[in-house]
C-alpha cells in the first residue's frame, strides 16, 4: 500500500467560478482545445455553441445560470474540472485515485480515460436535457446540520417520501423533501434548532423524483458511449467501490440520478487504505472543506487548484510544485527528528510513530517552548526612517516572547496577533489553522520557498499596515510564524484613543472595500459565514435567513458580524446597533458597502 496516496477530487453542483476557464486558457493552450471539444459536443446534442460563454471572464454568476441556462452551467462545471486536472497533469501532478462528488463522477471518469472529453461532454448534455424534460419539479433539496442517521430519523417523523440524497460529513446531510412536506420539515428543524438551508438546485438529484429522467437518460446513452479501460482507478462515493473495467460505465452513471451520494464514507474508506493527500480539481474548494471536516482527527493534506484569487495556470503550477516539495521536506524533517531523538529506531517504525503521534508531540513541544520563551523578550533593532515614515523594525535573532499580554496598553495581545498570522498563512498555504503552530519551520516543514515567504510577509504587512521594509530585509529571517508575529508586534503603533461611534457602519473609506463591487463583497461575506457555520459556500445565498433557516441565534449573529467588521476594517458599531437587523447575507453585504437596506 502506498504510504502517501494522492486523491484527485472532482466537485459537482455549485462548483462554478465564471473566470476560471478564461484564466486557465490564458496560460495554457491545451485548455482552448478542451473547450473546443466541449463546444463540439454542445453543437451535436444541444444544437448551439457554448465556447464564447465559457470563456467570458465577466460571465453570469451561478444564480443567474441556474435560472436561465442550467445546461450551460453543467457544461461549465464539467469543463472546469477536466481542464483543472489536465493543467495539473501538465505540471507534473500524478494522482493515485480519482474521486468525483455526484455530477463530478463524469469528469473523474473522463480524466481517467473512460471517454474522450467530447464524449464526456455529450453525456453531460444528454443528462441535462433529460432532466429538463422529465424531472419531477415537486420537491426541493435541503442541507441539514445533522449526520445521516439523525437526518433519516428526522425525515421519518415527517414524511415517508422524503429521502437522504447526499452524505457530505458528520455535520451536513442533504435531503430531498416533496413540496407538500416542506412546511412540516421546516417547522421541525426550527423547533429542534437544526440548521436547514434550501439548496438552489434545478432538480431533486439523487432521489426518486428524477426516476423518469433516469430511464430517459439510459435510453439516450445505451450502447452509444462504450468506455475505454481506465488509466487511473476511480472510486465512486455512490457505488462505494472502484469501477470495474468490464462494466458498462454509461449505464452505471444513469442509475446515479436516483441513488444517494456517500462522500463521507468514501473519504474515510480511502483514508483507511492509505489516502493522505486530497487535491481538488475544480473551483472554490468545497470538497476540500468537507475532507477537512471528515478527517479532522487524522493526518491529511488538502490542496485547492482553483482558488477565487488564483484561478489560473500559474496558481495550479504553484500548487503542484508545493505538492512535489512538501513530501521531500517532511522526509528530511522526520529523518532529522529520528536521528536526534531515536537514532536506534528503524526509519519506517519512526515514520509510523510520527504519522500517528507527531501532531500531539508538536503541540507538547510548542506549549513547552511558549512557557520557556515568555521570560525571554525579543530585542528590537531600530531602523532608519523611510520617506518620513519609520521603517520596519526588524526583530533580532532571539526566539521571541510568546506572552499573552500586550506590550503597550491598547495594543493587541501576542496570542491575538499570532492567531491572525496563522489564519493568513493557513488560507494561503491551504492548511487547517490548527496544524500551524508558531515554531513550524516554513521551509523545512512546509516547503515554503523564499519567494513565497516574501509574498506572505507582504500580505501580513498589508493586513497590519506595517511600515516599509528596510534595505537588506530578508523574509527568510522570519521563517516561523512565531518570528512573523514578533515582527508584527515590534512594528504596531500604539492603539489610538477611541473615537465616538459613527452614525452608521458604512466603511466609505475602508481600504478593505475600495475597488470591490457588490458581488465580490457578497462572495467574501459568504465565505466568512460558510467557514464559521460549516456549510459549503454554494448553499448560502444572499436571501438565506440566518435565524429561521440556519438556526443562528442573536449571539452568534453578533459574533459573525464582528468577524465581518475585522475583515473589512469597519468602524465601531453605534449605540443601539442590533445584529439581528442584518439577518441575511444580502443585508450584511449592504451594511459593508454602506448601502441603505
């Protein structure tokens, strides 16, 4: 069994980013050929061209496409998935197993060689066409904040036709409910304080409500889409097994319309059998977030190839390069630890020990270091002024002082600054924040090279509004998060005196909002709430009612608004401000933009 299996993830519904294909095509000529193949299939089955729409960086958002052109949306998601994987392979990515979520099983099978890109796009077109013609519109899909077993028990109390459609993770199950049972389900979830979000889905996937479409789909593809042998194994969360080379894959896909997705079980099974690295070949990172929740108690890595802020070939190249560097860096690090602490231990035995106990040992060492270092304050060397503004004060080479108290009244505590630094690095490096401790060596343990360290320090400087860097400044001198934190603390000005509360919280001159349009602000607000409430971003739309639909009480709403205020650098809230007056994400967005609701 490989010790470090890499799983390529292919997302399905909701994983759409309008600019993704345009950015990829600009940096990789192969992407244009992929889109041309998709276009040919669309012409053949749908009788129209889609390439111009797919390559439009200013194209419509997902909500608009769901309403006006679901066929184009499905083709776009399919094209993004196969294009991202193709671009990653061209940069040297080698996946051991491919795993698709729901609709994502089609691009996963295509990427494994079952069909050509054009053939896969034809299957997508047939699928969307039969759904439009035959799916029963009398049902809706809901994401419940429950595990599968609890969701099944809740549905049994309400209606015999409601079913579990998707098992995402222990805190989210997607169910399908007939329209006449919606009031009862909504009332019961609200009474039980269970979060429930109605998905903006065009059809009731993975339920009996699309059974007529399944039969029509089978008729369209029967015998006309024979598959080739798979180059890479594909594991199905619906089948709960690997696909066999001798089966009729097109026929199997038609049955998936009505059968449930068990993503949680699939990821756990793969993890039990050696999977440790999960690379998302699609937009937005929804599956990576699910994997992080499913494997929260296990060592693993997640990598998002197409982030909102880096949906390009360059972003994919960086991600793949990081995957190549990371195992080498860890191997050196573990070997050095074995040499220092257990030289008589066999290397494979020590590697197994470190995989199992490494996080706990790191935490213990970090706590011991923090206690020791509190009594050893950092020395700060003054630097010359630059253009009338003091230059960045560089912390001397002593380890730093991880104390919890501010060094100056009104300044943030070190723990607060460290937490913000960790969040910045975790987001950029796509690691869970809890695995980044202050003594983590960015280069030897995480494989972060000097260029990336300089980029991350620049981002820290922007967040904390630090002075310019002096001549001779080297980012690699601040190779741990603790050192970065000490650098920030050494350069923070004294906190200003409190100012009277503004009449409104509208940040008219906030640097965090300048240049952003409403859609961009809404997307950032959605990510904040999705991370805190543990929902994939696509299920949170601007009219989602935080209390009645998600069960978010007034205390939690106030906490989330405070987080929004930090991200967008909003002024203090005025007296009488009530978080519950901003009970939807659209209202929160308008608050940030300073638009009267």
